[in-house]
């Protein structure tokens, strides 16, 4: 039973240390300028899937 408790404590400590290392790195990556997508130029992309399927069936 002592080994079980000791094992849990070691795992918790390892996860805590890992989070202390990873959180600052991940936050720094989030500060980069996000790439933006160009505006949509094709109006078909605004249609829902059901309307698009109906147009395909009707060969519009």
C-alpha cells in the first residue's frame, strides 16, 4: 500500500514538473501572429451541404 501511495506521489510530481516546463513554451507559441485565411471568393462555399447536394442532383 505504501508503494501505491508513493507511486501516485511520484507520478503527480512528474506531471507537475512537466507542466511547469510545457506551459511557458506553449504560451510563447500562442503569442505569435496568427495566419489569417483569405476571404472566400467562391459563393458555392456559402451553401449548406443539403442545398449543394440538391443542386448537384438537379444538375444546376
